[in-house]
């Protein structure tokens, strides 16, 4: 993809950096978790306020949390990756 750099950090982990003029000065990070419900519950137990779990496509579910500077962290669950 144009304007995209990607690094494989582990067998199941990648970092992608891309140009997005609408989010300049902010960032978005996606983190896959094995049990989204438990992860969100744990965040709430530590005083964080993640968004409600939303159904996306193909059984994928996500919950988003944003910091005061507009950086977004998406926790993603409900998918299977075969390697």
C-alpha cells in the first residue's frame, strides 16, 4: 500500500505506520487479545473507560479507548489466525 511501512515483531504481531492527514498528530493502535470480554472487564477494574464491545465483521469484535490527546487504542477479539 502507498505510504505504509510495516514490521513483523513476533510470529503473530505486526506494527503498521501509515500516512493519514485526518489524524495527523494523533495515532491509532490495534491490539488483538485472546479474550476481549475479560480484557475489557480488567481495564474497567483498573479505572479505565473502554467503549462498549461492538460487533464488526466476520465475528470480529472490538472495544475502543481514547486518551485526552485523541490517540485511539482498539482492542480486537473474536478471530482466529492460523500460522
